[in-house]
């Protein structure tokens, strides 16, 4: 059953044949290189490094990045990126897009704020899949409280000395680079900078974390003990890192919303397939009104969420984006995913409890999607401040 994945774009004014071409290309890569290995990678707790190289060769890693660094941006917009995210979610394993596309949160601050030397040194090898970059914001002491982060970088001559820790870092075990939020000034948002840190520097250590979901993604706590980082690794101006973090958060939240909508669609499709094929008490499950109502409610929420995603993407393209919109959109999308995952489990019954199905995997991903990138409570409060109430 492919209705929602293959036909919803055809009824939208935002998508055309170029988006379908991207969908076809990414889907072919996913079916060939990812889908057959999902269970194996979930057991391993991480993706093989050569998947990044294969994704680069297939044009997946570089979509939306400048050609001068090995990307593919000519003729592409944010809507093409949404299609890419959607298709990579098709296997229903949240750790795969989170880890394979981790450069999507680690690299943009460098592209936007880094020196020309840094861009040319880092971006081409990341977009070629030769190096992995992650983002380090969350700390053990503060979670989403960016304004009070404690990891500190003290300037000493031609270098910064970094001390502190970051946790819940996606791709943190395998990453070669980390775009690190550090405190270089006083308290609050005005004292935060961004540093590029090579993870093989003396004083960097990593502890792998076992998690409820995102099993195919390696996640780590990373410690920094008197790590010496050259001053030229500063990304943007000293004490000017928060603007880069916020720019990153907006893109991350829009991407997570699209992923959540994709997982909700998968839940709907698998639930509908099951309801049509499953016979209970002598008749198809879907013939029960209560089941049809569940499916209709799932579709209602999915379609409303996708319309808002597309609107926010349009706002980005037209210079009308508002951070509060992205915050509320993320809540809308992840709550839609949670509702659809629950209802799909109810429709599949015991089959949803057995490892190996998309619905079972997606149900495990609900909490990380709702918390990662900013919890619901943080998002509501951010939106209230942004809209002035």
C-alpha cells in the first residue's frame, strides 16, 4: 500500500517532477543499501562507515550543499530536502536517518559562519562520506537549557583549552569532528561560542550510551579534559555562537517534523494493510467501524501536519520564517507520530509487539523524537516567548 508515500505530493502545489526524481533516487538507494540491513545495524548499535561513502556517491549526503564543496544545490530547495528525509525514513528505523544525516546539524554552522579555510578543509571530506561530523550542545547538567551550558573554552595564546562534557550526542562514538558549543564569555546566551573540535585530540574521551530507541545510531557522552584546540577552529565570532545554534535548531526542527510525519504515514500504511488482510470473527478487521475511525483520525492528523510542514518550508524560502512556528510544528508532528504509532499498535495487536516490524521500531522512536531537538515543554515556552504572550 503506497497511497500516502507515493501520491500525497502529487496533490500539493509545492512539489513537481524534480521532487519525484529525488524521491525515486533516494528510494532506490534506501532499498538497495539500507532496507536489507536494518535489523543487523540495530543489533550492532551503529551504522557502518562505508554507508556514508555509498550515500555520498549516490548524491544523498550532498543534497542542498554547495557544489564547490562536493554538494548538489543547483535547482534544489528545502522541499527537495524534505523529500530526501521522507524517503530515508521508509525502513522505519529512526536511528538510520539520525546517524547517516548527522552532518545536517554538524556542518551547517561551518558553512554559514566558518572561515573559508575551515569550510574547504572540512566540508568536502564530510560530504564525500570520508569523515563524520556531529553536533555537541546538550550537557549532562542542563538538557535543553542552552543559555546555561557549562562546557568552557579558555583562550590561552593561540589556542582554546576546553573542559566539560556533552551527552546524548548522535554519532558521538564514530564522529571525527564535533561542532561544539562552549562558554567563552560570561553567563547567558551572549557568552557562547562554537568551536570545531577534532575528536582524536588528547583529552577527548567517549562513553557509548544504550538507548530506548534509535538503536542503529551510535550515541555518546563526550568528555573534554584540558583539550587544546587551535584558535582558528573558532566558528564565527567569539561569544557569537548562539545565532548559529538557533539557525541550526530551526532547520533541525523542520527536518524532525518531516521525519515524524513520515513515521506517522508508515504507521498508517502498515495498519491499513493489516486491517485489510486480517480476518477476525469471520470478517476483515477493516470492516469494523471503530477500526475505520482510527484510520481516518490518523490520516486527519497526518494531512494537517504535512500541510503545516509545507507552509513552514514555504516561509523559509520566502523569508517569512518564525522560530515559534518551528517549535510548535515539532510538537504537532511528534504528537501526530505518537498518536499514529499507538493506534497502529492497537490495530496490529500482538504483531506490533514482535521485533522486526516497522510499527514496533517506530513505537520505540516516539520519545526521542518528542524530546530530541527540544522537548514539548521547551517548545511551548519558546513559542510563547517568540509570539509575545
